[in-house]
């Protein structure tokens, strides 16, 4: 079945399953001559690894990348780029008890309906493990973006703004990579961590909100009507399994404002430049980037694998109960952030190449 690719010029296809031999991706359409090393890609992949066993999975995959094609002497060749990582700590036997039972919150049931079978070993393609392929593609996209004059000063980063009812009140960019939750508010991150740890101890998980920021984006990205930049970014973000909602700029709060409050007024300066007095649009107007910082917030669902007993049915339609024990995250926010950053980089690069 189709549906494993994203992009038009910079086209990314991911492959592999959570408990298969390996996962990887193929990029078709990457420009030649982009300087990139194995170290560049590995550094991004390592950011996805679980940081704290108190809230993250204890599955320890080496995730050592293997570049199969498309790079030579430290530069892209213009040919398809293929990179993979091997699964070495899958422990598929842990999932034998779920072979004929649908796990609530997972794609087991819908995969069974659509394909007539499902990979019960960690979810197969529907597993969060698939996102390692996106990270590898995103690493290439980020390096390519740094090589284009219009995007060389662009920065893409994400941070956690909310876990349960704990909201980040302060913003210190330097703090993001210093704490487990990747939160820009040091004190809030401590409260978030306690909340996530408490959920885990109770055999549960917890939801969150992350923010993806694209600073200094090129102006004029996106196309009117059906290929709006925010629509393309939203599609990319929503393709991440844990993401259940996306908003840009003021987002859903626009419903509580007036036009005079929500419109981003403009002013020119003596040096010939211009600026907006606000950024309620989140850097995108009419589906096209206006040069302002692009800001998107993503609602992340609680991880569905929890040890609390839940009602479900078997593949033969019988009622039963299930408790999903094993190595799972209690809060997905910090691990989704590098994935969402990668998806943003892929979309922005594809838009530049389209332009």
C-alpha cells in the first residue's frame, strides 16, 4: 500500500518495522554537493534516544547509522540517499501475549480492519520506533537548508510548553537541552517530571503540548489554496503517530479575539525594511510565509501502552481485559520534539526546492 512517502522534490520514503531487522529511509531529490558526514546524522539520531528511564522506555537501541548510498567524500552526490539502523534490542517475545488481543489506543484494530492482519510485535509500522527514519531524513534536510543562502540563518527547534496542567511560564532557550522534558522553563520542568513520574508509578501515562519554532524562515514559501505552507506543515506534524492536534500562532484562541486584536499590523523603517508589530498568524499569511518566526504547537497524546487494566476485545470478537506491561514512555513530549523538528525541516526544504 502507498502512504510511506512525503515531499515532492525532496521526497522521503521510510521503511522498516519496530521489531524487524532494521529501519531506514530513502531520499530522492536531495541536491548534490551538500556537505554532510555520518557524525552529523548520528548526532540528530542520538537526540531521539530516551534520556530518563523514570519516564521513558528502557529499550536501549544502539541506533548506529549505516549510510548505504548517496554520499561520497563527505558530500551528497545527487543520487538517492539511503540510510538505516539495525534493531538489536527488540525482545519480540514480550508481545506474544498480545497476538490475538487489540491494545486500546494502538493501531492494532485499524490495521487489522484495513490489511487483514497486524504486526503485534510493538506495532510494526505504527510504532514510534518508525520515527528514527524521519530523524535521519531530517538530519540531511537540516544540512541542506544550511547550504542555501535564503535559509542559512534559519533555526528550527522545539520545546515542551505543557505536561498535564503544568505550563511553562518562563522561556530560556539555553535550558531546553539541559533537562529531561526539553522544557525552556527550568522550574516548570521539575514539576512536569514529577507529574510524568507519578503517572508511570500509577501504571498510566500523560499528555503534553510541544512548540516548534522556525526562526528566520524565507519569505514566500507555500502555495495558495491546497498547498499552503501551514497545511503542508500540519500534514507533516499530524503524520507523527502521537500528535492529535496542531495550531499556528494564536491558534484556537483566535476564537476569543477581535480582528483588531488578531491582525498583525505592519510598519516600515527608515532603512527600507519592515516589520510586524505582532505575530498572531504564526509567520504564515494566506498559506505563505511572511518572514516572521513560524510558531506551531502540537498536542501530544498520552502513550497508549499502560499497565492499568483496560477493557478490549480479541481478534475473534470476545470481550477481555488487558494490561500492557513492558518498556514504554509515560510522557512522549521530549522524544517527539526532534521528530517534529525533522518533519519541519523536510517540509521547508521541499518548499524551497519547489520555489
